[in-house]
C-alpha cells in the first residue's frame, strides 16, 4: 500500500528485459458489493504441498508477497472467524502458513544470491539475533507492520490459453512471524500480495522464469468482482501515459486537474516527481489522497459545481453532501491530465462515498479523497478512482494505460479472449474509515449471509 509504506524511494537500477512468457496467469478477484463502500480487493492463492488456500489483499503499491505463519506474534487468530460487515456477519476460515507442513518449502538463507540482491535494494536483511541464517524482512505500513523471513514454496496459478490449466511454480515470499497495528487487528485476509515493479514481486519472479510477461491487466468492479491477468489487455480506447522510473511504485506524471471542465489553479510544482513527490496508482489504498496544496482547490471546485439541490455539510470533520437526486445529475465530473495528453475521467462515484440514507429520501455522500499531509507531497490514486476501469501496468514499455470498462465483460488479451474470473460478492474491509462517525447499524446473521457464506466456501473450498 503506497500511502502506508514508510520506506523511502530507492534509486532505479538497470531493468532486465522482459522474458517471453509461455502463458498468461489469471487470478480471481473479489471485493466489495457496496458500490461506494471503499473496501479493498482480494485474491485467493494456493500455497504449498499439499496446497492450502490463502486470501491475500491485492496491492500494486508494494512488492512483497507475504502470509501469516506459524508461529506468529500478534497475528490474527487462525481458524473460523466472524467478520462484521455492518449489515451482517459472515464466517470465513483464516489460514496460517507452516513451512514444516509443506514438502516443497525451503527457507531462503542469508547466503542465497536472491537475499544478497534484495539486501542491496532494501527489501531484505540478515539479523544477528537470527545468527544471520534466515533472510529476513521488516515492512512498515502507516497502519501496521510485519516482520518475518523469506521462504520458497509452490504457488498454484491458472494458466490460460486455448484452455485453462492449473500450474504451480516456486515463488519466494514472506513468512510473517510478527504483526502490529492494523495488520494485527484485521481478520479479513491472510496476507498481502504485492505486485509492484520491483524484482521481489511475484509477477516479476514469474517473468524471470518465462511464465508471465512484465505486464498485467487489472479491473476492479464496484459490484464485488474483478479481473487480474498477468498479460496485456488490448481493449479499444485504452490511453497510455509514461511511467516515471521508480523502484517501488507505479508512478505517473500528473500535470493538472480539472473540475466541470475548468482547470484548477494549482501550482505545477505540486505534481513534480521526486522520491517524496509524484502521483502513484495503488490498488492497496482504498481511498484517494491529494497532495496538500491540491486538496483545497479540488474540494472548493466540487462544492461550487454541485447542483442547487445538494446541501454541503460537515460530518465529523469530513466534507459531505445531502441530496435526493442521482449522483450524475447532482455532481460534476473531474478529469486528471497526464503527460502525453492522456486524460482520466473521474465520475462522482469515483470521489464520493455513500455514508447513510437520511430521513426524507435524502442520501449522504462524503468525499473519498483525503488530504495527504506530512512532508511527502504525494497524490495517490486508490481503488475509489481506478474501480470500473481496466488498468494496464506495462513495465516492458514503461507505461500505464486505462479505459472505462465493465469488469463483467470478456477481456481481450494479446492473442486471447478471457472471461472474467469467479464473481464472489463478499465484502471485506482493510480498516474502519470513520471510527467516530456514530453511524452503527445492527449486526445479525441473516439467511442471506448464511447463503453468502456457503457460496464462498463452495467456490473457494474452505
């Protein structure tokens, strides 16, 4: 999660040329069934021999894949857990990874070449307290941290072509032995799969083996499903903008923002790219964050452009709006303008979150774009912005592309047509967005929740 990461930008070293792949890897995607909820998106991987299902948060803002291990200090409890989704409770089974129970598992030693390379790039360390034997890591997030060591094990994927084949490959990932903060408090996923641009990410590892290209296509639907293919989408209308060379993030050259067709008066230096400045696309961030000096002009422009029937209010420090009309007729579109002439349209549902239905047929929506405070003047385009768009992360050509897209449709890839992965309408959340909002709905285990739970268990075999 880019906005959560505490580590600093690392200088870019020479990038190896992409290896020709023998197939395209497909991963299932599931997330929120609430169009304006702002919960994260997850995938399911099978790890080890015999294989065990793990639910992982999809994070394009980090590079390391890791899972909770046994033993682990501060990690959420494994086993059957209940998750509160405000409207109902659903039961899920949390798994922990035990390297000793997998016949294909091996610990990455400090003497391993992979560990030496990762140490130089800041992604690994060898601690004297561990007798310098295991290649370790310490990842800091704004809302928590994880400590552990690297292991190699078999991870299963679907390889798509003329038909779908199950395929497994050894992947190096983190075995988490300690978690703190928000990571220790959530029961909603077993770990994180970081698919950032660095060589430690699983997508880069698969590329180095000739299994997947250095490009992946991601489509996150606001109706609880999505597409994640390690391959290039070739849908009509995709526009591209260059990627800023970056070791850690998918960073873009944002030039300006417009609301209702009017360019905002924001100094161009606000969007300059440097280690602590720039614009990042990050699926691990559920909301969006604007650089400090861009935030007030954006909010003021939205407030000035809403229809007269909309009533702006403050709700626990958030800028909110009461309306009885549709979003499209009440709120303006915004546009993000990037180098090369690429424009990303931001519709009202891409910057507003539904909070609660009020009396008298009115609804309350609050801004899902927050001010990025602190020394880092970074703008982060999270799930709220990139949802319902097909996003192509093309490291081979150092560019990022997008187009408005219905994630339920078939996806045209290079030489292939791929249907969407399993549509799982479960809701998960990474963190509570408004701890003090006062809006609390009663929690019951309804028949629909039981059906949803059983469907989830049947689909994913838990």
